[in-house]
C-alpha cells in the first residue's frame, strides 16, 4: 500500500511540511483537510490541495484505517468496550439506577 502511493505520500510530506512524513501520519493531514472541506465557507484548502488529490488521500486513509482496525478484537482493544460500559453507566445514573453503594 505504501509503495503503491509513494508519490502521494511524498507530495503530502513536502506540502504539509511534516518532517519525515510517513503513511501512519496520514490521519493528521486527512483530518485537517476533511474539516476544511466540511467548513469550506470559513476554511479553504491550501493551494496545493484539490478534489482529485483529496479523493486519493481519502481512499488511502480509508484503506489504511481498515488495515489498522480490521478485527473485532482490535476495535474492542482500542476502546469500544470501555466506551460502551461508560455510556451504560452514564445512562443508568441519569435514569436513577445507580449501581454504587447506597
């Protein structure tokens, strides 16, 4: 995946000015560009970004994310179970069903 997108990775590193930019850092660039896209009335992409390059960035980001979080176990280990338990405790507390000592 990285070798197939070497040109894009080099381009992003050069223009984002992130030293020694590598594939695992893609989320930093993607997240900022995605936010700019969503708020394009107040935040514009830098001059080096356009929709065709962003499409490539988005596809690469999606593919690398699938590799990073590809199993149920990895998703759970990264916090899914904790977040669910925290949410359930919060809802129980809100609804007056405290599980703690009286």
